């Protein structure tokens, strides 16, 4: 092997350089180029066009929640496969009544869409309050909301 390399130094050097270049190109193509794709979610949003939540559905949810006299504002934001609702309520609203607002969201969204999206609800007040904020989360694999950060009553 040593004798072969000594007699063909120029060809071995060129072959080694070509091998390294091809190796680097393959590494760059496999690991670096996909990072620059224009979709930050990769394939996690496959079939999202089949599960679009219409603006009329969101408006219906917001208007139905606002019918409660103790609800001040409702804000909606979609982030990938998470539907975010921020509900501002009056400070004297009962926590159980505030949690019941998530039932309105579940009633208005189709079952097939509830199995595609996670739903997140933040219930808060304008003024500082010991009962609020409440944070509720419903996974696409579950049927009900789970509330965290609850203050013991």
C-alpha cells in the first residue's frame, strides 16, 4: 500500500481531495440545507388545510363567550396546531364559571378538528387578583381541559 501511494502520489492526493469534497457536499446537503427551509414546522402541519378553523367559527366562539356579562374581551391566536384563546373576565367572576367558558369553545369546534388541534385557554383579569390567571390546556388526544396554576380556594 505504501509503495502504491509513493508511486502514485499525485493521483492519490487528487482522489483524496475529491473524496473529501464529495463527503462534505453530502453532509451539507443532508444536514444543513433542510435547516433553511421556509417552513419552521417541518411536516408537523401536514393536512392542516383539511382542518382549517374558519373565521366565522372563531367569531361565533368569541361572540358566544362575550354574551357572559362578566367577560370583558376574548382574543384568539393560532400558532401551528395550537389554538390560543385569551379571555379577560371581571375580577369577581367565580373560578368555576370562568372554567365553564372552555365548554363553549369545545361545542363550537368540530370533533375532527378537536382531534387535530391542541387548545389553550388563558383566563385573566385586568386588575391583580389572587384567583387569576388560570391556564387551561386540552391536548388533541384528550376530551377535556386540564387547568394548571390554580390557587387553592
